[in-house]
């Protein structure tokens, strides 16, 4: 059985509806850069403190790496 595509038609897309009124774009927050810098700094401090505590724990419990 052969398919008959002679009556195949595409439907047109409906145009997008846009608002008639214009509103100015919202102002960008000026403290975004400050928040990013603070996050990077606090992340570095947290990693430094975690590394320091880990090294203290390893030194306290005598868990040192021994090479063969």
C-alpha cells in the first residue's frame, strides 16, 4: 500500500502576541559583583580552615604516610 501525500498541508503558525505598552528594563543590581567576590573569598577561607583542621587531625592521631 502506497502513502498518498498529495493532500498534505502545513499549518501556519499564529503570530506571537506582544504587549502594546513599553516598560523599561529593570535596573541591574549593583551589589552582584560584591556578592560574587564575597562568595569566592568565603569559599577560600572555608577551604583553608578545613585543610588546617584536617592537617591538625592527621598530626594529632599520628596518621602519617609511610613510604616503603
